[in-house]
C-alpha cells in the first residue's frame, strides 16, 4: 500500500501517513481508489492514519525491498589520441 512510515520511540504508538487515495470496500477492505470494489473514500495523500487502524486494515505489511540492480560497468575508455606529428612552429627570425 502507499504509506510513509513515521518512526516513533514506541512501536505500538504513532501513525503512518498515506501517500495515495485509499477507499473502503463494502466488505471492509482498504483498497486503492482505482479498484473497482472501492466504495467510500477513507483517506487522501498526507493524512495521518492511526497505527491501530493501519494494523487492522493490514497496511503495515511492508513489502520486501527489491534489490537495486548492480550498476553497469563503465565503458572502456577510448584509446588516447596519438601524439601530434605536425611540425612545430618555426623560430622567429
């Protein structure tokens, strides 16, 4: 779900902040507002949700963090230009 976790000293207290529009269904589930089963608006982005309510609706199941892909190795540098073989400037007369 789209939540921003707010860390507090006590794990059982506090709140989370919604980062998306969430709606309730007729059977009491909390779903994104784009879900066809959505019936009543529950919250909009930026609204704090009590931690107890977040637990009741199953919002605190944090998804497994996806591993970041390893950066691609930098391409090999092009070979340096050969030295300039042009004649040097002639000395002033």
